[in-house]
C-alpha cells in the first residue's frame, strides 16, 4: 500500500514537471518564431533589389540590354516595312513596261518603301542602255540595300558574346572580394564574409547570361529575316531582267 502511494505521488510530480518543461519550451520558442518571420520576409528580394546587389557591372549589363532592345526593335521594324509589298507588284510592272508606261512604273515603285521596289526602280531608270549596264546598276543597288539592312547587326552579335563575359568578370571580382574579406578577418572568419562576394558573383553571371542569350536569339532571328529578304531581292532581279528581254524577243519575231 505504501509503495503504491509513493508511486502515485512520484507520477504526479513527473507529469507536472513534464508539463512545465513543455510550457517553458513553447514560451521560449515563441520569440524565436517571431524573429524568423520578419527575417524570411526581408530575404524575399525583388528583381531590382537583386540586380543592385550585383555591383557596378550590372549598370554595364543594363546599358547593353537597352542597346540590344533598341537595335532589335529598329531592325525588326525596318525589315517588317521592307517586306511589305503587293504580290502583284511585278505583274503590274510588266504590264506598264509592255505598254510603254515607264513613268507609271516608276510611280508604282516609289509607292513602296522596300528594297525590292528600289531595285526595280533603278533598273527602270536605266532602260534604253545595254542590259549589262542595267544588271550592274541593279546589283549595285542590291548590295547597298543589303548593307543597309545589316547595319547594326554586328553590335547585336557583339552584345550576345560580350555580355556573358562581363558577367563572368563580375564572378571573378566577387570571388576576389570574398577571399580578400576572409584574409582580412584573420581567425574571426564568418560565413557572411564569403556569402556576400559569392552573391555578387552569381548575380552578375545570371545577368550577363540573360542579356547574352536574348541578344543571341535576336541576332539570329534578324539574320534569318534578312536572308529571306535577300532571296526575294535576287528573285526579283532575275524576273526584271527576264522582263527586259521579252520586248526584244517579241520584236525579233
């Protein structure tokens, strides 16, 4: 009987001790949890805040990205306008030439702001001269138009290759900064000394790759569009030269 009473008393005291320990642990954990929540909110940076952590090289990448967007937008609009021409353009030119309406053919060419129209216009202006001279004039005009379309593309290619290299330069600078801070700390090395430099290194690398990839895809897209337009110009040149042979052949017959 006495043993049972002692055992019952010991169990009650143990339960009270366990309950008090749990309440104390919860009370101690409450302030810590309250501190963790603001810290987690502070660590959620926006893209702009993350970019500012990359250092001054991010300003260089920003300028390169703006330049790439400007070049791409300008060239895209130029190619889009150059490719806008009526499908029946060469048929109308053929009808005007056969009917002897040279001025009407010239007016039709001047209606379109397109390299194809300017090629045909240059050829019509040379009608009456030897065919070799007309073909040379048309080919020279085509070379000028192609150079005009490709103007600015080398800068886009330069950005696509240079931006990642600038990002890697930021990586090297960030790592140098991290190890320099560690060397200055001596025996009091803290993980924050290393993480700051690595953070800068990763941000610049990501920024350089993003700018470079976008510029690379933009350059290849514009190059493809220009190649299609050059093919159309060559086809138009052949059609125009064949058109000039038609009246001569009919006259001989």
